[in-house]
C-alpha cells in the first residue's frame, strides 16, 4: 500500500461526504444511539363555556335536591326515639354499638346509609365550588358542614342528637365520591388547579447577586 493510494482513497471519502462536512471519526466507546426529543404532553383544557354552564346548573340543581333529602333525613323530628338516643362524642362508639347490638342488615343499613349520604358532597363540591377541589379540601368542607348539621339537629330537633360517628362516616363517603367521580368531573369542567409546588417550580431562580 503506497502513499498515493491512501491519498486517493481519502479524497474519494471526502467527495462522498461532501466538501463542507467533516469526516466522521469512529467513537472509541462504540456507537451512540440517537434519541428523539420527548414531545411535551398536551394537557386537556377546560370544557366549552356552554358545557361548563350546563354542568354548574346541573350541580346546583343536584345540590338543592340533595339538601332537601338531607334535611328530611337529619332535621325531621322523631319523638318516639327521644328517650332512646344519646349524644356521642367518642369516635367509634356508635359504630361498635351497631356492629355488636343489632343485626347485620340493620348495621349495614345504618352505617352504609351514612356513607352514601356523604357521597354527593364529593361529587358536587368539585363542580359547584372549584376552590374546594382536592381530597383534603373536600374532606374538610364535608366535615365542617356535617358537624354543623349534627349540632343543629342535636340542639333544635326532637329525637335527634349529635353523633361524631355520623360526621366521620359522611366524610368517608364524600372522599369516596370524590375519588370515584368528583375528581375527574371537576377536571373535565374546570381548568386544572396549579398546586403551590408547581407554581414554586415555575418561578425563575434568583441568586443573591440579583437581589
């Protein structure tokens, strides 16, 4: 192999690659796989204003209907049970009484009814009250409302007493309704809420020199 042969081969290689393109050198570590840039994920925006308005009206009507049912179930006097019921401020006391002192059907009816009574809160609150979206917020709002209802019925309604277990069961039902339906329904109707950690990560970092 002569020097002229090596020179001619180098010129042919440069001509094939182009005059402006430098010759590629083999990587000692082996070939590197080229990865395509990740495409940004598209987030769904809020629903159309007409759809949002319809959802708000439907949620409001559902809230009114649910309020009527709740009032009939919790604020209707019951003189026959005035001497049988007692106030309960100890969590779990009434639940244990239903599980130990009544039949299975009656326990399921009482405990399950209180859980189902809280489900509409988890479904309607994210649509009707967007700032209340979130598992913790739905639980806090439901607990406050049901505590108020229990206090009113215990103080003003004959045959009704305050029971902390009712508040706990109603709140559990609201959380269940939010996880199953309310979370997706709220995101479909309203724009996604930016959490404080997302807002903090989006802010540009400033050094001490810029202050």
